[in-house]
């Protein structure tokens, strides 16, 4: 669809081969101690570099590398303001929950995010409700990643969209099922390096090809002066939406179960601190460059066959053909790392939280392995079917899934691990109120709810109030149960 050399196909093949090699090596490094513990948290042995890189690779999804540049291509500099809150996601994610979740995971043996909530309140209902909500929203997120991957293959190599969806589903599903969390973390680390190098090279070559920053401004102004305004064309980003998104990104990332799971796999508190510093530096380089690439694309490739082609089309237009294949691996890396992480969490919701923890009899490692692999297959198949009918801009699907997860789980999790007065009624109320209010707002108003704020803002507040009100209505959890989670002076 856009001109590409045979070197692109060779580079893609090498990239896929290296991914499978890392999955194989990770499988060989698996520690003894039970299938589920190794498969879902890597035996709790993940150090700072791998922890930091897998966290950012999971966070920087196809939405970051395909959806966000597409919006920048369409709306110009306003998207810089739209994404600005992302700069502090490491601070909020690690600061709010990182150390506390890692400590509680080691103390209680939690392997998945619903494990934490289920065991904190000794409630099977909470585990099941959390598992179902996670499964729905994570599947939606995986759909977005399949769309992103298929768009890259469609734009670069002319692969029919449906075959691109199938290819991503098979490739990522195989190495995720084969290696579990350790393979996902190792491949994520490799993919995070590819992402950063790729986007910085594209931004540099693109700016050189255009002729400097003044040429970028002149090119945008010639097409539409609105591309240079803070609100963008057709009021893409009114002031209330800009304010709400500054809070949406850091809080939405902090409430992601797939990222919280990374804390459960951490080796120790020192690893968390070092990983947080690494991620902060990484994000400061990555996200401004990603949006800038989309803006450059508006000058270099003003006409696109599909909005989500902005990143691959800009790479092909800006980067020398000898390097284009390697640079195009950047969006591929972002997409694959997120699919694998979300597949792992969704499979855990089925195999661990809905099946093993509710089975009438003990589930041995063999049955747990079978259930996990079948869950990965089922989630991948369902997501692939939904991906066959993509929206105009996949970033809207990414925002829906990510903010929906945070609106559902952020306050129930925060209060569960920090407030001794939180009880099971409060937790269930917070999860259900956040989830249902979010879906109803999207159904009624779309991406702009009351006062032009994102539905996430209102749902987050509703979830918090439901947590507090529900906890006041019910009885305090038994002291013996609380003693596992809180020190004596806190009790």
C-alpha cells in the first residue's frame, strides 16, 4: 500500500525469530515451584531492568504507536496536550501501589490481581466479579492490539487485514502459552528497546527529511491553521477534556491489573525503586517523540488510506530503506508486548480466578496448565473475531479499555491495601459501580460525558463513593484476616 523494500520483510522475519528465541531461553530459566507461580509471576524473581522494561512495554501498546500517531496526524499539536499526563505515569503507578502490592504478594502468595482482592476479603464472589470484569475489558484491549498489528502489516507489506489479525493472534498466542510470564517479560524487555530506538530514529530522520521545525510549522499551516492550535481541528480537545485527560492517563495506568501484576513478580523493594527511575526516563524520551512522528506524518504523507496507517507510512517516508525494516519493528514491538501481557492476565482470570479458585476439588499442575492454555486460545480467538470489524481510530478503543479497567479497579484496590475499614461489601460496590457507570456513560454520551469530561472521571468518583458507602454499611473484616495485610499499629 505504501512503498516498502524487501529488507522490511527480512527485518520483520528476524524480529519474530528473536522473539521466539527469547521465549525459548526464558522457558529454560524457569524456576521450580509449581506451574501457576512460574507461569503468572515468574517465580517472583524479576529484577529491576526486566521489571521496568516489561512494565513500560505493556503500557506502551499499539494505541501508543498506532492510535496516538493517527490522532496526531489528524489533529496536529493539540495531541501533545492530550497525552501530556502520561509523563507522570511511572510516579503514580509505582508510587500509589508498587511497593505495597509487591509486599502483599510475597506475604500472601497472590499470583493474580483478583487473588489480592479475593484473599483480602476472603470472598469468592469478589474474585469471580473481578475476573469477569477484567476478562471483558482486557479482551477489548486485545482487540485493539490485533487491529493495530494488522494495520501495520496491511500498510507495509500489503497483507490483507484479516490475515494480519490471524497472524498476530497465532504468533503472540504461541510464545505466551509456551513461556508464561518470564517469556513475556524477557520479550517485553527486548521490545521496549526496539520501541525507543525505532521512534527516536523516525523522529530524527523525519525532521531531517522535512527540513527542520519551521518547515513542519509551515507545512501544517498550509493544510489547516487549526493543526497549530491547542484545541485542534473541530475542537478536538476542548479545555475540560484537556484537563480531564491530564488526570486520566496517570490514574488509568495506575489502575491497570496487567501492570499491577508486574509488582507481584518483583524480586524486592530495591528492584521496584530502580525500575521506577528507569521508566520515568524512558517515558520522557518516548511519548513526545511518538506524537511528533504523527505530526511529521501529516507533512510527509498528508493522505492516508486509513488513519491508523500514520506511523508505518511515516516510517517508510522518512527512514532510509536499509533501516526501515528495523524501525518498523517498533510499532510491532509495542503491539506484541501488550497482546502477550493482556493475554496472560485474561487467561489468569479464567484459569486461576474463575476455574481453579472455585473448583470443588484441588486442581493439580497438569489440569492448571491445560486450563491456562485453553484460556489463551479462547481469548485470542474471541478477540480476533471482534477485530475483523475495526473502528476508524483504534485509539478510542484503547482509551475505552484502559480507562474502564481503572474506573473499575483503582479505588477498590487502593482502599483494600491501605484502609483497614474497607470490607467486602465496599469492594464489591466499588467494582460494580465503577464498571456499570462507565459502560452506561459510554453508551449514552461516548467519549465526552457531563461537562465535556471523560466518562472515566465521573466513574472513578462514583467507584470511590461506592467503596466508602458500602464499607460503612457492612461489618469490619475479622482482625485475624486484617493482620495478614496490616501492621499492628495500623490495626
